[in-house]
């Protein structure tokens, strides 16, 4: 089957390119597409067969036969093809415009006052009408002759040709009387409203949005905070409440309520719409949003069931109590309720002064002050500082314990000591770590592993023994001979040049020299006696000279007559015949001007330098010796200077004192532990020890450490590695070696001072009371500063007491005046002869003197100095006088017979009472002697109701325990006194009070 290849005829391309500006492309509407045919020429390829003759070997003669084979070849030919293609052109009724890029409608007749808007259809200008826009009428008329009236409304016009209404935008109907229907607007109501949530204007199509919507098409909901038509109203919702975009009603967030969401949920409610009930206790509410309980001060927990933990109070128990000394802290407000013995806002003040305790601060504290934080002011209990124990805080914590009340347990490893105060481990030398569990790292040692190993120091065993000793501590004697070097460790001999043997005792054999006698002498045998076993220098026979004893010419000459000069340098000689330079040891080159190469020396530079253990130095090119730098010696400078020397060839002596060693190079002193300074003459200052005094002492309780190794030297009363242990019970003093042998129980064994008196005792045998001693010493000692202070203090007390007594006295006298002023005297019946003293009458309640009225204000008290009659006595025995007598106007002051008899019994011994003259045993004998008649007459004529300023002649002064004082003076200034307190009784009373106070 032939294979066709379609190819474009490229001859048409130039034509198409030329026509492309002319063939414009149509654009816009009214363009139609149709198919057209066209013919094109193409080249077609095909396979054409042909026959080929070939030859092959065969059994014929000649042995070659013919063979035919069919092959194909490609041939080309031209062929015409008919094809179709789409072509654009204007649709029917339309034609191309001038530019031939657009299609315009075609009207068969011209539109006079209009334009051809569609095939055969004119669109007239305003005011014109008709099929060809050739008719025009004034506004409001129509017809060929404009004879008809237009009936169009709403600013619409009518066609001047047929009168048809042409409605303005937004109106429709025959006469344009109707607005566009809902959802339409514009000219002829052809436009469709696009408003999503609202109506559009029937004329312009502008959207009028419903409540809650906004935007050009009313498709955007009101933003948060806006509502109403066009979203022009502001929302009033608070606390992130959201309002309804249409009505503006607030939708509150959880936890809020109210018209504008301004109110929190009521107490006990929370959540959405405040419908959930709080589940909290102890009067607590909950958070109005989350429902989390908000506890009242003093409570905590998810449901406020728990009281604040100890030492906290307030809201959520976030505040810390400041109460001290065992006081109870109120969980709600933090108010402190002090324990007994304390006072102050935070119970921080002792009620008792320091050193005293008890309800009345009457006891002395027995705590050791320097080891005690507090002596409890109520119980006297000693609150020891951290690290101390026992009743009086005298003894430190027991071993392996520490801290407050010794409750901590030590955890120190590797024999580390535990601080009794905070439990910090004090590690033994060689250990470190929080619990001394780690050993020192390589290269460090000592306390806290603070010391670093410096191996150049003599104290670190890096300095060799002197050349005559070796071994441990350089205790063995070297036996090396002939200046050989002795190994400081094992004593092996390192022979110098020219010697050999175990102890370097043999010289090199004849003909050999140098180290280990390995070098061969190069001397003329007939002219020399051999060579030096050390340097290899030839020893010439007499008259022979030169490096190898090669000639007899003077140095620098050669030849038969020694008349030629050779230019050999550095003491070299030349061959006597040729003049070739024979270089001296250590030199090489044509004229012997070049030293031996590195690593070689000697004659001919054939000897190798001894190997060095370190460094790249070379030996002397002549002798083979190493020139050691300052501070080093040895065949290869392998050893630093011996102890006590330094510098070049170790020839300088050290100036270090107190066992110090100097640096083998600089001579700077490296002091032994405990010393410092340029020459090790300054001892370590207090509190430091060790190498360069770099370590700090760890001795406690005043102990001092030894400056070389830090061993603690404890003060009296202390022992232990760090002086942390007090002397055992019963021992005291230096190293706690002295036993206490106290005389009695008033002593106790003090760890430092031995037997000392307990509190409250003194004296040689501690049998004297300190309080009694102070009293006796105060009475016996002469006046001194202390006695003066005590005297002033006592005087102040006495003055205060006297002032108080005087004030009390004045007050008491004033009260007595008031009592006496209330006494009334009324005439008695003839048979009444008993006088009741109002002062001694029963007062009832325990009021003060000036608050209690006398009993004569209730019932009148009559004098009873008349002779008693049998009738009156009988009435008294039969209790005829009762309490009603007062209310009925009776003048007798006693309510019943028992009270009357009680008054009489009291009156029998009362000096203020006047009895009848018939009683022979009455205390007032003076009254008995008076004329009874006169008395009766006097009292029968009493015309006063209150005592006045005069006393009757028969009245006796009444003694009183409060002394005497003038109460009232008459016109003649005659003192009238009640002897309330006699002078003698007053003095005795004051003295008694002073003695009690003292």
C-alpha cells in the first residue's frame, strides 16, 4: 500500500501574507459562518518495487549462480485535493461596515430622523415617528396632521405616527399608568431586579434592602453591631452580645442576660440563658459564664468544699498568712489568733521580755542563747537553731542528723562529714559531688578536688636525684665512673664519650673513640700514636702535624717545600701533596667552612648526635654535646635541675625557705603547703591552708585549721573532724579529755568551762540563790550607780502610791459628806429609843459609794434615844412593824422584826450609834452621865430635817480608818472634824503598804 505524505504548497504562503492586511477579521454580533470548498496541490510519496540481480556460490562451472531479489524505492508525484473550510460573513439583512470589521443592519429606505437599528427597522429620534422617522408633532399630539391628543401618563410620550405610548423608565401599560411589576424595572420594564433580599426601584433598579440586609444587591447580611433597614441602626448589645439583624433583639453570650446583655446571671446560675444551676457550697457562687465555683474567702476546691490549706487565706487561698509563732490564721481574712504568750498583729511580739516566760513572766529561760532561736514566752520551751538539740539547745545534732530539730538524715558518702545545720556534705580529700560520691578527676586532688597536679614541681616527684644517688627517695648510691650519668630510677650508667662497660669503667680500645666507642679513628698510623678516645683527635708523633697527622708542613702550608698555601678554615689542615682540605672535627666542605649537618658531629661529620626523648634540638657539631637550656641537665638535657638548684647548667642555688623548692628554670619558689610569698616565708592567713594557701578551712565552731593540710584544731568544748561535735556528756575542755566532777546537783557540766552553776544559783558550791543574794547585797552594799538607780526607781513608786492614797482619801471624804447629808432626823414617839445608823444599813447591790443612796431616803429614820416601853419591845418581838409601815407613812425605818434585831445587834458595837441611857453596857459612858431630862427636852424640840454645821455637846467624834480631815468650818473658823483616820493609824497603814511593795 502506498504511503502518502501530505505537504502544504509553500508557494501560496507569500500570497497569503500579502493579503493578510486586506482580509480583516469580523467582530461583534450578527456574524454567520458557512462552509466553502477549495482545491489544493500536494506531493504524495509511494513505494515502487524493482528487481536486483545477485550472485551466489554454487556447484556449477564456473561455481557462481545468478539470483534475483525484489526491492522497493520511494517515488514522489503531485496530486490535487478538494477541501472545505469555515468562512465568516454577515448574516442575512446585515452588511459589512466601511471598515469591514463589523456587520450593520440594512434598511431598504433611509431612516430620515433615525437610525437603522435592525433589518428594515428604524429607530427614530425623539419627537419623530413613522416607519421611516419622517413624522413629527408637538408634545402631547400625534397623527399625520397632529390632530390627536396623547393619553400617555407619567411623563411618557406618544408616537407621532400612531399615538402609541412610549413609556418612560419604570412605567408600563397602554397609557403608562402602571409601575413596573415586582422584580422588573427600567425601560419597558424589561430589566430584571437582582436584589436578593429587598425590592428594587422601578425606574433605576436601585435595591432597597429589607431589614438585616445591605449591599448593592442586598445580598450582604448586616455586620455585627448593625441592624434594621439598610443596616443603619446601631446594636446596643453589650458583653459581646449579638443583635438580630432584622429586629435588633440582643442574643446574649453565655453568662449574660438582660435587654442589652448588661447583667450577669443571677446568683446561683450560669451558662446559656442563665439556665444552669451552680453546684457550689459554703455560700459560694459560680462564674456566670463557665460555672466554675468562685469560693468565698477561706474556701477552695472545685465545689468550695475545702478550707484553705494551712498558712493561706483569702480568695482562692492565694494570700499567705503572716501569723507567726504557732498562731492560728483565719482562713477568710488572715487575722491571727495568737497562741498563749504572744501578741501583736501577727503575733510576732513576746508578752514576756527576752529571757523570761510564764503566765506572769515569772520564770527565767534556761536556753543557751547563742544556739537558740526563741525561748517560748508561755511554756519556756527552747526552740533551737538548725543543728542544735537538747532541752536547753546546748548540744548539737547527733551524728548523721542535721537541720531543725535534727530531723534531717545525712547522706554523705566516702566518709564525708555532714553539716549539722543544713546537711551539706563536707567531703574528705579526694572526693567531690553533692553527696561526696565522686572521686577527683584525673589531674586534680585534695579538698573539693581544687588542687591541680603540676608535674614540674619538686614536691611532685619529678626532679631527679643528684648524680651520685638513685632509686626510691634517692636512697641508693650510684657506682658509675668516669663522669658517666646515673639513671635516677634504676641506676643504669650512661657512659660519656670515650668510655664503655657496665659502670663505664673501661676506656675505648685503641683505634676507637666516641659514644659507646663505636667511632673509628682516622689517623695516619705511621705518623700518629692513636686518637683521643673522647673526641677522636689524632695524637701525632713529633714533627708530624695536621688533622690526621698527614704532614710536617706548618698549618696552612703544603707542597714539597711547604711553600704553597692552602685556604682551609676552622683550624683544618690540608693534604701535604695535593692541598685538599682535611677538615677538623665538626666541619665540612671544600674549605671546611660549613658545620656538620643537623644530627651529626665530629671528624668528617660521621658521628650521629645522641637521640633526644623530646624536642628537635641538635648537638654541638664539634663535640657532640647538647647545650642544655636553663633548668635542664643530662647527656640529652632530659632531666630538670636537681632540687635546690636552677638556671643555666643548674649552677644557681634556690633561696626558698621552709622546705620550699624553686622552679628549675626561673628559680621562682614553689612553697610547701602552708607557706606563700616570694621566698616561702609568709604563713597562710587564718582560714586558709594548702598549696599556695588556696584552700579554705572547713572547721566550724571557731576551730582553726592546720595551714599545711587543713586538719582542724578545735576550740575547747568541741571535737570531730570539722569541730562539729560537742564534748560528750561528762567531759569538757581541750580535746574533751577532762572529766567533769561536780560537787552537787546545782552544777551542770559545761562543754567549755566544766562545772558551772545552774540558772538561779551562784557561789563556790552553787548553793547560794541569786535572788536572795541580790536582796541582801542591796541592803548591805554602799551606794553605787546600781543602788542609785534602784533608789530613784523606788522613790518614783513611793510618790505614785502616796498620790493614789491622797486621791482615794479625798474621794472617800467626799462620799462620806454625801452620805451624812442624806441623814434626816424626825421626832420619835415617846417609846422609841433606838437610832439606826444609815451608814451601816444594808445597801443591796455592790455599787460604788457615790452611786448608792442611803437607806433613809426610802423610810424616815427617827432617833431612838427615848426610854423604851414594854409595848414597843413587845411589838418588836412580835414583828408588828413590817415593810408596809414605810409606805403607810410610818416613821420607823426597819421593815420587820428581824431587820430591827439585826440593827440592834450591830448597834451594840457601833461607835456611831447612840443607845438609850438605860443600857448600862453601852460603849458611850458619857451619854449615860448626862441628864436624861435635858436630852429628852433637846430632842423633843428638833426642828430640822438635815444635819447642820454644828455638833451637839454630847456628840462624840467617830474614829475612822482614813484619818481626820476638816469637813466644815463655822463662822468663827472653828474646825469641825470627823476623825475618820487617826494620824497614827494613817502612818502605820502607809508603812505597811510600802513594805509590801518593797
